[in-house]
């Protein structure tokens, strides 16, 4: 199949038509399989590197192009892809999903690939970590994953009370234990989101690299996509070259990313650090024309804030 097919914009399709398009594409080289009423799997056999992604259908449909994350890797890098879809945030604790992964293991499915990467965010990040045990030696890229929602362990996380009765102790249950067999797990989180930071602490393992994305909150996937660096980070994880230095070099683009800059400005304003705010605004407008930051800088200078002479702009 031409990889151009995976670059097609799927926006504005009704959900049923979107699923139909996905099913037709997957069946050209792989398969599409419903897993009960709220889950499904789509497999695209395109190359010797496999990305296993977990996605909430509503999240995918909310993207400007409505493309599953796997499409980026198939279209740009020629990878194979297995995507597990959920309708709603289910944490993929459905017995049919668990049975599906048992079947993949029994069939030696993952042994056909040279490299395997598991990816997801939030509840899907939990699933990426938890089910990665099915493919020992895989890489895991998990954005703000929960370790578990078992109240005996995570009783401090009150955000998902509706999941309290779901069994997180059964097979593929406690995500930090499931990544023991992974080659490397990359855990992305904003340390200022208390619950996400506490979950990240539970993933402290020798094979874990923690990547902090301060000031970006709950929607890390959306921000990384808008900064156009997420597919490349997943590719680098699959190739075994992603580390803290590689990530933070790519993440420097946030210095020009308006949502990040606005969050920084709000936090500085709340802290009432006027001189620091003025320095920050001046740094921003030296790199791009940002009227909001120009206006705030002018206001602070009019109040008598004194700033040092400007140094040369450092190379990006």
C-alpha cells in the first residue's frame, strides 16, 4: 500500500464512516477486529518496526486531521502499526482486550518484528506501559500515565472515581511492574500536576527515563503534536536513540510555542515577580512578534522596572 494513504485527512467524517475508512485501510495489509462493544484493534503490516498505540476514539476525532497516531509513523517512517481503540476512557481493562493480548503472545506475534514501541497518553499511557510486558525488550513512550487506579495504592488520585470498582490487580494490572521487561520506558509528565507527578514517581525503575514538561499540564500529546515533535520522538525511541539530551534539544521549540509562553506568563504574573516577568516578555518578543508580551513589557517598564542591557540572542 502507498504510504500516502496514511496522510489522508480524515476530519469531518462521522464516527461510523471514520471506522469504515480505518477498517478498509487496515484490511489491505492487516486486519480490523472489534473487541467487544467499546474496543477494537487495527493492524497495519508495513515494516519490521512495530508501534503499538492506545487511543481514545474521541481524542483522535478531535484532532484537526482526525488521524490516529500510528498513521504518522506508518506514513513518515514505513512502520507497522497495531492500534487499540477505546470508546471513552476505559484504561483498556476489558477482559476481551486482555484476552486479545494473550492471543498475540501465544501466536508469537511480536516476535516477527525487530523493534517494538508502545505508546499512549493518560489512560492510554497506562495501557501502553501495562501491555508492554507482552513484548519483552520493547520501548515504551507513555505521556502522563497512571500507574494504577487501585485505591489501595493510588487513593490520593481522586480524579477517576468512576474507575474505583475496576480491577487493576489482575493480569497486566500494575503498570510499573509490567515495564520491568521493557528495554526502556520514557515517562513524560508535568511535575506541577501533583497527581501525574506522584504516578510518575511510582515508575521509578533502572530502565525508566523521566522527561519533564513543566507548564504544559494535562494535554501533553496535543502540545507535542502542535510543536510537530511527537512522531519524531516516538521514532527516536524505537531506534534506541532517545534520551534526555535528545528530548530537551527537540523541546527547545517551546520557546516559540505560544500556549507554553502564555502559561509561563500567567505563572509569573500570579507570583508577582514583575522584574522576572519583564525579562521573560523581552526574551519572547526578541524571538517573535508577540503583541501580548510587548504590551505587558511596556506596562512594566512604565511602572519603573529596570532591566539590564540585552545580550545577543543565543543560537537555537
